[in-house]
C-alpha cells in the first residue's frame, strides 16, 4: 500500500471512529473487506461526495454518483476525505490482529457493534433501531418539562402580610384628662388656642405680660388697692419734706 493510500485509509478511520479504542478495530474491518474484494461502504465517504455533513445517511444518499462514494465503487476513494490524526495513522499501521469482522454499525453514542456475518449485521441494525425507537417514544410521552411557575410579590405584600399576622391596626382611644385649672379634651384645654405650641406675649408699659391659657390677657399680678380714707388730718409724707430740705439747701 502506497503512502497516498495509507493517508486515504487513515482519513476514513478518522471520520468513522469516535472512541480512540475503536480505531484499530475499524482499520482491521477495512483491511478485511479489501482482502475479500468487498466495497468499503463507509458513510463518511458519501457525505464527502455530497458536500454536506449529517448525523445519519439516508438510503437516497447512497445513489450519489461520485468516485468517493464507496457504496458504488470498490476499493479506496481517490484521495483522503479529511485530515487524519496521529492516532488514525497508528491504527492503520497497527490494526487489530487476528480480526475477522466485516461489518460495524453505530449505536448513536459514539460506539459501534461489530459483526462477522451479514446476518449478525442485520440483527445489530434491528437492535439499534429498536433502541432508538424506544428512546424517541419515551421522550415523546414524557415531553419537555413544564416551565416552573414564576413567583412575583405584589406591591402591597408586606402590608398585607402584616395585616394577616397582626390583624388590622386600631387607633388607640383618646383618654380625657382633668387637670386643676382647666379641662382637657384630647390633650387640649377648652377655650385655649395654641399656634405652634408657643404662647402669645403682649407688651404693655414696658413690662411683658403673659397671656393666659384661656386666650385672655391678664393684667398685672394684682391691681394696687387704694387705701381707705382715714379720719383726722393726713399724715405728712416723707417725700415732701425731703424735697423742701433740698430746696432750702440750694437757695
């Protein structure tokens, strides 16, 4: 086998194998088929001829007219169908020894079922299809999982939760208090007027007089009472005598 043929066969092994451990086994299958003069019937060569890549090849694709279609042409394709790696070259140079397998079919998980006869190969194909059909039926019955419900708190959830736990908030009853000097109703004396809790202050004759809580202005502490007239001559006022003495001294 020439170097070009080794590279071409290694490219087919590279395209077929997914698991590294299966590369020498796949290479041995291709060698066994070449020795018996069988067509290699490799699906990657059909996809290369079509110029597309799919997970599976349909029966209608096998009829494509191309020298790379190994389902219609015996032997190796005219050239490599991909760039093989070092492991693929190693598998082609050192295939699985003492192998008599002629067929393999992909399970769908990256591994293959290898068979020695056509009957075994047909049974392997039926097994793979049955497993695939059962898995698809189970997936159809189960279906996709429903989307979990989205929880969103209402704007007044905190207030509502407080009402449910503690009950409606009730205003405390107003208690009337009686105080000496005035009667309070709701904390405010009757008849009194307050603005900003400040007492009004009025000025009169240079002295500040406070306003009472009832709104009326009180006078001085107590009006000076005039003494009652006394019988007899009036008593001399000391202030008048003092003034007379001062006047005599000045004169």
